[in-house]
């Protein structure tokens, strides 16, 4: 069925679009075609409606095929029954056969009570299809209303979740929470964007449906049609700045925003940050270098001094796995004093979650290039894609320090007897010993001589070196299997 475009050129219509308008806005003008638009539920009797509360479609985004569906909350609250599920499954089946992305607009109150187990079975079939497509074609969920009960699991199984303001996701709604545990809570406080952008369920928050669609189209521009294809290369553009090191303090204890470094080396100074509200001590983002999409993983000194912790390990590991699944090369920017210490982190399983990031980097088959900006200490140095973990190229800026720990802490261990005997001269002796330790063990040149980094480069050379490295690695993926993109 052909659909005439009625709103794709009119984003000023407001925050809430209809199911059809969302699909029209996503797809290129004139490209949208509906599938199964006449399907109706045999179980709903006189209340049955054509489409059964969901629109399935095929279209194009920037000229590339895409399959999509949008739940319609004006029909039985967008609730999912067997026929409704069949339409979503048909869209996913076509996406798998065509090796094209799937975008789903989620706006549903959950399983249709009138259909009982048939509705639950529909969810089970959708989850199975989500997993079957995982790591095969990009799957993006746009929460445009309520994603309740089983309807929240399908988005969580996809690669990316976009939420618009005023929407919510939860397994059990406010009414059930009130009845079961006596807690009064609003839908927004229970499962709104502010909740899920901080716990990692939601990767992007948009102010409106229009913004969510624009963001989805931008996200698709970084991703291939399938795991068998290369990410689309755009026209090259100049970087955001001449010297990415200009805003990076030489004092290792002073903070800065690592996103400024990313913008300085990226085409047009642009990046699309993924899950910025979750574990902000590590930045995960898409950017372009010489038109080539890359995934960036970077320690963020503005938060927790750039330390890795349990949540940062989960966030970065999932992003690395996503990039690897879809053939997006990885650029890793390192500036970390180590893992966050303390009983809270150990109880949170920082060992297990940190190991996820180690595993994600070690199994990645895509090109991986690391740049140590200022410091890389201890296990965090290895975890952040060290050369010995398999980085294809490892570079370091001249002022970078790489070692087991910082110089001050190291001399406190190595020279504790001399420091104890120093009495009044202890601080001066500590500073002298720390300087000597840095020169002997921590300097970037030391790491280069020992082969732990390939080259010491000036900050102003970073973009050129990254582009050269990625160009030299073009088509040189390692042997290995990519597998699915399991939620972490």
C-alpha cells in the first residue's frame, strides 16, 4: 500500500505525532509502503480494527532501505495481541531477508488482556526474532509513548533505545506498584527518560517525536545495512580544531572535557554521544574521520577523574560489542588513573564488569587504535585497549604516563623505608623520588622504547595519525566471530 506524505515536511505539527506520521517522518519522502495494513484480530470481535493497532512498513532513509513499524495507542491502547505481533514479526522477517535495519516506534500499554496467553506468546515470538537479528542488522527502538510490561523487553533487546520526553518504560506500572508494595509513584518517576538515561536502558533522549526521528536518521548514518556490509562513508570534512591538545592541562590532576578532544579530531567537530547520562566517567560516541564512521571510547576526567568503575565497564563493553558487530572501527582515548577503589565498587562487582570490557576489546575483530593522552595506570591501562590486549596501533602524547600506578603512589611503596627515615625532609624527598620514578618507568618515551606504544606523537598530529592508521587497516579485520549484541 502506497502512502502519500502528509507530515514529513511539517515537523512543526508538535511533539506528539500519529503512528503514520512517525513512519512518514522517518522515511524519505515518497518511499514509505505499508505492509499488512488490513490485518485484524479474530479474537477482538466487533472491536477489531484494520491494522490491529500497529503499522508495519518498508521505506528508505537517505536512500538506503529500512523496515519499520509504529504502534498506534489510539487502537486498544496499542496493546499487543497475536495479530499485532504478527505484523511486527513480518517487518522483522523482511528486514532479516533484505539485510536492512529495523526501526520500531513503541507506544503500547502492554499485552492485550482479552487475548490472554496468545498475547504473551506474541511477545515471546518478538523477543525470539529480536535475538535472531541481534548483531545481524541494526535494531533501533524509539519509545514514543508507554512501553509497559513485555513491551519494554523488546526495546531492551535492540541495539539502541531512543526515548522522547514525557514517555515511560516499565515492567510493572504505577498501579501495580501501588497495589503490590504500597508505593505511590508516577509513570515518569518510575520509568521516564530521566530514570533510564541514568541506568543505561535508554541511549538517547529527544525533546519530541520530530527530534527522536532526526536522531534516529543520524544514528543510521553511522551504521551499515547489516553486519555483512561496511558502514557508509561520507564526504570528508575538516576537523573541529587544529590542536586537540590545546585544552588539555599538563597538570595530570586538572580536569577537562575529553569530548573537546574528540571534536578537535572529528570531521566537522561533530560527535553523536551514546548514553551520555549513564556512567559519564567514560564517553562512548560515534564520529567520523575523513568521512569514515568510527566508534570512540574515551575516559572522561570531568567525572570521577576518569576512573573506570562497574557501570563504566558495562557501558563501554556494550558499545564496543555494538561497534564490532557492525564493523565500525574503534578509536580509544585514554586518560585514567585506574579503577575506582573502595568497598562500594568491589560489592558492585567491578571485577566482573571490568572483565566485560577486557573481553569486548579482546574479541573485537574491527580495527582498534588507542591514544594515551595523559595517563594510563594499572589494570585500567590494559582494559582501555592496550597494545598487549590487541590494539592494532597504540600512540601516546609526549606528556603521557603509563605504568602500574602514579609516581607518588609508587615511591610510597618502593621507597617507604627511605621516606620513613627522612623525617622533616619527607615531602622534598618524595617529590625527588617521584620525578626519578617517572623518568625511569612512566614516560611515554619509555613505553615507546619498550614497545608498549608504537609511537609518541604530538597532539596536533593525532587526527592525521588516526586517519593513516585506519586507512592502513582498511579491509584487514582479524579472524573471529562477531556474534550477537547481548544486553550487558
